[in-house]
C-alpha cells in the first residue's frame, strides 16, 4: 500500500551510522533551510532529509524545474504515448506545466500547500487528457494535506505526496503493477524517506520497470498484450517530477 | 415533482460535436413543454478532442437553477476530470453529481426525467437505469 509512513527513527539511525560530526547549518538563500548537515567518514555531506525545511519559494522552483524537464522530454513522452496511447502526453504535460508556472509566477502563493493546490488546479484546468485530473489530484490533495504552514519539512512533503497518491489511486482505480504513473510515484515516495536523489532514482527505476508490464488502466489497456514491451508515458512523466525535486533540492 | 427549479444536465464528451448532438437529441426526445436546462461541454476550448474543466465548469454554472446538476460523461479523461473536480475542487456548484450512465441513453433519460420535475437523485437513477435496457 502507498504512503504508510514508516518510523523516521530507522532512517535517522541509517544516516547517523558512520557519521563523524553533526552540526547545525542553514542555507539562508536556498529556501530549503537545511536544519542539519551530517558529515560522513569520508568527508561527504549528507542531509538528514526528514529535517529539511522547505518554503513556498522552494515549491515554486520545483514546479518551474518540473516544467523545464517536461519541456525537455516532451517529444519522448509523446513518442512513448504514441506506442500505447493517443500521442498527446508530451504536449498535454507541456501545456499544463507552462500554465502552472505562469500562475505561480503571476501570483506567488504564500505557503507550500497553496503552491501545490494552485498547481493542481491549473493541471486539471489545462491539460485536456487524463493526466490532468490525475496529476492535478496528486498535487492538489498533497497541497491540502500540507495545510497553511509557511514552511514544511521534507517528511511532511512525503506524507502529503502519499496522501496525493492515495487520492490518485482512488480516482483512477489503479494500483501498482497496472503500468501507470503509480509505478513511478509509489517507489519515489518510499525512497523520499532517504533523500531527494534516492527518490529520483527510485521513480526512474519504477518507470523503466513498467516496460514488461501489461497495461490494466486507461486507453493502453484496450491494447492488451500489445501494451507489453513499452514504457508507460505516465510513469515516465512522474519520474520527471521527482527528478525536478532532486534538482531543486541540490 | 413540479413547480420548483429543474435539475440541470451537463453532457461531457471528448468531442464537441458529440456533446452538442447528444444534447440536441435528448432535448428533442424530451418532447414539448418546459425542458430542463441542458448544456454541452465537449472537447477542448480550441475545438480539439479532449476534456476541458473550464468548459465543464461553465456548462454547470449555465444550467444550475439551484436544484442540482447532473453530469454525464463519455469515457477516460471526461470521467476522471469530473470526478477530480467533484472530489477536490470548488469549480462546480455544490449539488453537482457525476451520474453513472451510458452517455446517449442516459442523457435522454436524464433530460426527460429532469424536465418532468424529478429531483437530482431521481434523475441520476433514471439515467443509470438505462444500463438495464438490453438491445438483444
């Protein structure tokens, strides 16, 4: 099942293992004020991800980065969609995220939750395909679950996204293994407990793992066995969301 | 069953022409007398195939007389968009309801029953019953 929060104690222990020094550190200009930076034995720095503090500006930059990646990958998304869908996923996502960026730039929301609610609303309004209500529901429900806090932790973001994924499951009636966006979202959120980079990697792997699956939802499911051997476009664009998150957190 | 405001009916299709034609068909088959407000929300705003939340919200506002709005949809993103708008959004009137019914037969049943003064639950039930009319 999705989003069942595991205790953070395990992750904290994992990160703390082999750590030589722990000291308070803030990045004033990043929007992601890192509460703790952990320096490992060989000197590299690791973030204790659950404690990372994220403000509205961080979420605005996340949406902008997502729009950038969607732009860059639009052709590939459409190509994947032409194999098992109706060949519009790239342009639909481009239109949706361009509208998101315009909206949050014109009237920057004051809280992380408000950024995601506004983004979700724009996606539902402008995408024109099934990915609109699905991504829109993901972000809008995640935003609502973040409430009106001016800053949230990465752990709260993870819980919010898990709530969003539960809403997507309910809306589309799909589950992991059905060759849908859930196959990238669910492992991405799981790995977000470790780090933003781990989430990006896990969701990308999840998208790649949809290739041998038989589509059970959406237009691709009408193809039956012929859907096998193609990477799911929705899972591929979901992995871009996590790649954008990792990019902005760096 | 009569006297008050009528339930509005919104027909959502991937195609502008399909939504408009089914609306015309349903109104035509509803016969004479006062007909319930019906609006079509087909395709995307630029005339392409797809689903538009903006067109759906505008159609729902247009037919909302205070007695509720029944939304009938064709498939895929039309279903998901209306569901998402009802579950998460504030774009639709308070008493808006996605009606689980076959698109053409359900539209006729919904418009006929709404025009007869049925309330939202009865309109939804009449449209849903259209699933039961076997053709062979």
